């Protein structure tokens, strides 16, 4: 269990640093000011990583924030894409927080 947690933490940290750089280059906006339209415009390969980053950021300030359930996060990515396509002017950050609340402690 400890090994898995360490591996997941290391992968999440690597993704967070890489995605932060790529996301800022593509979107040119901070996560909190990103709209759904900005998210939909991001390359398909980057979207899941951006969601990982946003979910970890949403859990920030807690020691558990370093551990991320990739399977649960992968489940909300298609939902976020669908909701953001339906409401392009909505806040991406608000959509992420709403999906995190729906899934609850699985993330």
C-alpha cells in the first residue's frame, strides 16, 4: 500500500509540473480564470492531464492532495468535456469543483 501511494504521488507530481507548463502555454490563463471554451480548445492529449492538475489543485492544502485516484479522475474527464461543450462560457474551475463534489471521496 505504501509503495502504491508513493508511486501514485510521484506520477501525480510529474504530471502536475508538466501539465502546468503545457496548460499555461496553450491556454495562457490561470486555472481559476479558465473557461470551458478554453478547456475544449486544449489538445485532446492534454485534457486528461489538465483535469488531473485541476482535481489535485481542488484538493490542495491537505496532505492527501499528493495522492490522486487516476481511475476516478479519468471518469470525470469525459463528463467535463461534455458539460464544457454544452456551456462554453462557464467557468472550467467551477465545473471541476462540481464534479469533484459529485464523486466525493473517490478522488
